[in-house]
């Protein structure tokens, strides 16, 4: 079952084609990253999902069944532009949005207290929003988004402005939500964020789908032609192997670039018995490297 399906979605602003023929399926209970450079169409797509913008053509389906109103009541959206009432206190902000989003009246106080503790703003509960730091404001905006436990959580650049400790806090909350069966969709142009969190990704550039699928599958399809080796013995043997195109020291290891068609297993077999192998790793491209390769080619 899919929490979200986009089918050939298009959106233009005058002569600018912000989203062109975008199709993607987001499985229930997954963390799905919308990745791309600034201006790629990520925010426009998210705004269409939550009905702030209407697509020019194509279709957007939430949870496959139910009326639009029923399904959208189960969606939480945190926009890139944060917008909370600055003169309201932190506790009253959470209370107000919990009520607005349909949390039963007899559960609001407990929910608010739990979230104040979870995002470590208990001591700031009676402070005004305008007194919060950027990171605190970010955490409060996140709590407002999920206070009613939505089934689909959509986050636009959710980690902007967070220090490493608060980044880890929010990351752990998102992972817990995924493990509880929630679906989390977030946009970012920071590849490290996606690499550490996402089950699946969509790489979008110029409003088009460049790459999508499970992150593990994408990485396996984009392996490099290098092997990292750490060994005891004469490293000079590496340069004599017929499948090695080049050898480069890398900290305490050696990086071996294979010739075209070179098989890492043949390399391993060639080394066995000649040197003691402490580590043998087939290098895979990072998501950052894949991003640069694909987006760079698309912009050429």
C-alpha cells in the first residue's frame, strides 16, 4: 500500500516549468527523501501534495482510499518557512494546534506535556515563541506538525538550523515514528541527511524525476570500480596484478582501481596466500557522489 502516489504531475508558473511529468510512489511505513538542488521543484511538489497548490495536470492520491478531506486530516506538514505566533507561549502554541488538529480535549494536556519533554522545551513552556532560538523554534514547529499523530508527515528542509545534538534528537524521533508505522516524506539538498535516514529517495532536478527507488538498490547499482585493501606484507604486489589499473595509498589502506571488466573476486583470489588481508572492501559511491554525477550530467 502507498501513502502517496503522484502520476505524471505537472506545474508551471508562467514560462517556468517547476514540475514536469513527475511520477512517484511512497510506501506506507517508510522514510522517503525528496532530494535535489535548490530550485529543483521539491517545495512546489510538497505544496501540491498538501493542496496549497493545484497541479496543472496529473493526479495526486493519498492513502489510495477515502475522501480528500478524510485523508488530508491524516497529513502533517511542516513548511520550509516557519510560521508560529511569536507572542504566544510555547505551551499555548502546542495546545492551540492540538485543538485545531482534532486532538480530543481530554488528551491535549497530556500530549502537550509529553512533547515538551520529548523536544526538551519543558523549561521554556511559558516563554514566548519570539524568545526561542532558531533551533528551539524548529523543534517546536516539528512538534506542532505531529501533535495529532498524523499517518503521513511531510517535512520541508526539517533539519535547517539544528545543531548536532538537536539533529540527532529529531532524527531519532523520525525513526521511532517510522518504526510505529508512520510515513515520513522530507525534502533536503543535504545528501548526508538522506543517506543516514531514508529507506527510499527521489532525486529531482528541473522538476523531473532523475532517479528513485530504495536507497540500498540505488547504491548497489552505482558501485565504483575501486577496492579498499588493508594488508600485512609487501604492498608492492598490488601493482603487479593484471586486473589493477592503479594503486593509491589512502590512510592505512590501499585503494585499487580495477581495469574495465576487472572482477574484485579475482583480485581477492590473487592476493590470498601471498599477503595477510586485514580488510577487503568493494567501494560504493556515496549518495553525494551519485547526486553530483547525475545532476551534473543533467545540467550539462
